[in-house]
C-alpha cells in the first residue's frame, strides 16, 4: 500500500501545482480560506468538466430550484470516484488535517482528525454516513447558490475544496464565490472571490478560530455563488466527509 500511495502522489504531482503547506496554513489560519492559483491545467479542467454530460458514475442529481438552494444543477458522484478526483481528495486531506486539528485545539474542541482520509471515511461509515459528497456543479444565466454549509451529518471535516473549471470573463460573467463570516455580537462580513479556471479554493466548511483579547472564539462561515449574468459556470466540489443520504 505504501508503494502504491507513493506512486500515486508522484503521478499526481505531474498534473497539479503542489501547494506550499506553510502558505496554505498561514492563509487558512488568517482568513479561513486559501486560493491555490493554477492548481490544475486548463486542459485537465476541460476533461473534468466533460464528466458532467456522462450518464453513468453519479448517485444523485439535484435541481437547486426544487429545494430552494438557488438556481442550477449539481450531481453527486458515486463510489468509486473518477481516478483523478479520488487522488486529489486523498492527497489534499493530509495537508489540511494538521490545520484542522490546530483549530480544534485553539477552540478547545475535544476532536482530532486522523492523518489519512481512509480513517475519516471509516468514522463516517460507523456513523451511517457512507454516501460520497464530491459533486460537480453547473450554473447557467441567472444561476446562483444560496449561502450554506456542507455538513451532511454529525461527522464532518471543517475544510473543503472547490476546483474552478470555467474561466470568468471568457466563459461566464458574474458567478463570484461568496464567503460570509459571522462574528459573535457583530454584523456579518462578506468576502467575494473570483477564482480563475484551474484555480483551487480551500475554505472552511462551518467555522474557524479567531484570536481575541480573551483567547480564541468561533467565526461561523457560509459560502455561496452570486448570480451568473451570462455563459455557463462549472465547478467541482471536493468534500472530505461522506453523507447519510
């Protein structure tokens, strides 16, 4: 298994731009999100985007309007995940787990996450969460996603990843990524980001620590997508914990 994992990581590093772990840690601790420019080549984005039109490989399709989630559509992949997606998921998790554990310590939460994704998946299965949560999203003109958190059950990892598969300004207009931060006894703060095709964005799933005069406190965060004005916007969401349904 160790040799296979080493070989997988070596092959993956030929495809992705390897994140600087120190910069990633600094940005996540400071802002609750980190932008990884040029994480994927544009050709690889096109290959992933082409998966959307395949009929097989998905466990569920969601029309956002039906559930008042916004306007657009997304599809949850079934297991086994497509190879590259599974490799990115398994590769990124160990980079983020130490940051997540530092957050738990800072907030005095009695929770530590395992160093490898497989162990987290076993925790999810034990809790009845055995459905994959990796999804591909498509927004046309007028499409948007309301502010939300991707929790899916009692077991959830506090960070997730989105891969941007379309180029803003060329393939679509609007459709900015929006993060809101709710500080106790204060008004919410909005952060608006416009990642480019091939960029990866790591962000908090639910909350992050913020240092105050009396120690650390929780900053609750939600995310969404502003309205697409024209064109079509595709993205791939990589969530590390699994779902109940």
